[in-house]
C-alpha cells in the first residue's frame, strides 16, 4: 500500500510540474504582448535554471511531515480518553494545547532560521521531531501504554511541538529559495510552488485520515490486531518522519542555501518599535506596542482557561434521556466532548485581550509612517522595518476571518457527523473520517484551479488573477461552508432518531464499551457533511497558498522566516485561541437541545466582516496583494 501511494504521489508531482509550466506560459502570454524578445529570453533562461529535484524533495518532506502530524492530531484525543483513561474534557483540552503549542513554537523557529539559516534549522527541528515520534510510537505499544503515559506526553506536547515549530515556518520558504525571485516568471513559478506545496500537505492529510487514523481503533484485518492499532499508526508516522529527515539530508548537495543574518534584524525591529514610541511615532507607535504586549497575554489567558476548564469535571456532565426508550428513562450522567457550553471570567478576559491585540495591530500598522529613523542607521533600516510592520494587518485580518470558519472542521463538523447516520455496511465510521473530503477537494481542485480556472480567467480579463481576488473568493467560500453546515444542522435536528438495530453512535458523547449507553444517531446520512468539508477545502486553495506567498514576498530578506512564522502563528495558534473562546460561548453540550447553527452563523458573519475590513486595509495600507 505504501509503495503504491509513493508511486502515485511521485507521478502526481511530475504531472503537476509539467502542467504548471503550461499554466505559467498561458498566464504570462496574456500580459507580455508588449515585451521585448530579448527580455523574454532572459526571463526564460532564468526559469530554465530552476532545479526541480530539490523542490520535489522538499515537497516530499512536507508530505511525510504532515502525514505524521495529522495521524497524531486526528487521534490523540481518543487515545488520551480511552487508553490513558483521561476524561473527555481533559483529553480535548490537551489536544487543543498540542495544536496551540505547535504553532506557538513557529515564532522561535522563524527567529532561529533568520539567525542561523533555514537549512540548519530544518535539520535540527526535524531531528527533534523524529525523536518525539519515536517516543510516542514506543509509548503506545499495548503492554506499555499504562506505564509510559509520561513518555507519550513528552513526545507529543514537547518534542513534536518544538519540531513542528521549527519546520513549519521554514520549509515553504526554503522551497521558494530554490526557485528564486529575480525575474517575473520566477515569481510566477514561486506562486505555483506554494499551490503545489499546499497540495503536498493535503496528500499527507488524505493518507492520514483516510488510512492511518482508522487503524488506530480498528487495526488492520489479518495484519495488525486491534489492540496494536495505535502502535502501528504512530509507528508508521515515526517511520515517515525519519524518512522525511533522510530525504531532506539526501538532497543537501543540490540546495540553494541562503545564509542566516543573525538576530540583528529582529533586535532592530524591536528597537524601532520602542524608539518610535518615545521619539515622535505618535499614537500609532503606542498602539502597535500595546497590541504586541496584549498578544502574549491573550495567549496565556486562553491557555490557562482551557486547562482550568478541563479540570472542572462537574461542568462537563449532564443528564440525558434515551429517545428510543419506552417509556423514556433517564440515562446516567455522562461526560461531553466539544466546548464547555458556558463561559467565565477568564473567557471574557481572553476575548477582550485578543480583540484588543488584533484591532490595535491592524489600526496602527495600516500606515507605518510612525516608524522613526534610528540615530545610527544600519543595513536593516527604517524602510525595511516599515515594510515588515506593514504586512501585519493583512496577516491578521485574512487569517482570523478565514480560520474561524476553517476551525469548524476540528470539532463542530465531526461532532455533527457523529450524530448523523454513520453506518457503512456492518460498521460505523468515525466523525473524524470525513476530514478526507477537505483533503480530496484540495487534491482534486488545486490542479483544476491552477491549470484551467486561473488561466481561462486571465485570458478573459487580460491580466492574471490577483492574490486579492483569490482571497476574497476564499473568504466567501469559507462563509458559505459554515452556512451549509448550519442548514445541515437544521435538517439533522428535524430528522427522526435511529432506534433498534442502529445502536448508539460510537463517536458521540456517552458511548459505553458494551454499547448499552450513548447518543442516538439521526436518520440522515453523515455523508452530507462532505459538503461543508469540501467547501472549506476549496476555500483553502484560494486563501492559504496566497498567504504563504504573501508572507514570503512582503518581508525583507533578513526577516522572511520571522514573518512566515507570524503568519502561521495567527493562522493556527491565535485563530484556535479565538475559536476556543467562541466555542465556550456558543458551542452546545447537547447538539439535539442546543443551537450549533448559531456557532456556524457567527463564524460566517465574522468572515463577511473580515472581507469588509480587508477592503479597508488594502485601500489604506502600504502592501497591495498583486
């Protein structure tokens, strides 16, 4: 199976690379009628100098790393809950902490890369990551699970989180470095590379959710016993991560390696910020500083709120009745997954701090004339500092508006699917399985958009499709995905319960191992949830590659990894923190009694508001998405 997947992936990459050359020619033909022949030949020669082998190696590294990450992230909550006997709320909280930490470490990873270089950082982080996966793989061996729980937590929350933070902000930029950005056609190739990079991510996701996550609880018939399902899946993930490191090292001789610039540029950015506050920067300089100071406070308060809520077990129990019982009798109290269904002082403080941080940073940096010259001008001057700060509003607005809708895939969509008809033959699917619709949409529609939609639109309008147009379309699609999920929720709640032989949902709250207690499914196929998942996937194609490319192009050379790290920090860590707060306010404990549709409508509304703020930001800001 692994061999077939490997060959299919390589063939797909070869086909995609061949098609990308055609797409670049089609797009540039619509813009270059007036170019001189000599100039075109110069650009063509620049493109021909691009070495494809290291780029393919980097894409394979990213595929293997994301396969490993999502195999763990997609099943860790269930492992903590069922194998390590932690409560569902604690398991959910720890899984959220895992995601937040992975993206938090992107900032130190970006700083390290700008200091010592991306190549050395990726090697170091990949090695730590591989050691973490080995620790996790050993700790989930069936006979050792109870005694090595500490090793699992060390590998997951510490080593893998640090490794992810070192690789994630640097691997995409390192791939773009191999292409270069001297000519216009090289820059166009970089944009295609970022789409291809995102495609490789989702091939890994597809394998993780379509194959490995299912083996954790079901094993592999005739090959892997059910009780060793976790050791097989996590061991396979460890093998893929080790393979990723070996592939990356094997291509060392063919890489273009840009040297690190030390931490001097980062220190100067901090100096520019503080110097401008006290030396004529005005209210914008003070507001920018206040935004940066609120950001870590927001992160820490959200983290504390999540962990403290996990320990409040009484707030996560509720009495349910079996709608199929005759007469209706009360079932024993049971633990719930998802949001806490309420809010407290810490949630309110976190929401206030997060809102202040984002608003302050956006408003202050839309116009970066507040950055004042230092007395001793250096190579990384005030112009470079303004260029870096000016990219922050776009990173915040797009990532927050998009990822609030995107994060519905983490808990809301799967939870909704778990209370729909999950039966497939004699078995039940897990709600997390339906994440494959997102990955399939990306794998299918990425080449369609790159090779058909974009070139056709470019020919029709006489110019290529701009980043800004893609982002607006992506935000609209993300809002539609949550509206579609809300409509499905209305349909689900109106559907009758499945009684009799259907049994209880195996992934909904309260399911007991003997199958005598749990939550009843509704008589509506869970495959309907493919629609919002797929819509989110299409939205990802439009938004995330653009933001990867924007973060690379908008930053001065000395701080490219740092700005990419900030992009990922807002994409994953900050947006997840906002989602955690919104979930506490709007996510119901009992989907049949609560209103999950309100959660979806709020996400969609915030995406629409994000579009309006985006237009205002691009109109007033210094960075234009081309």
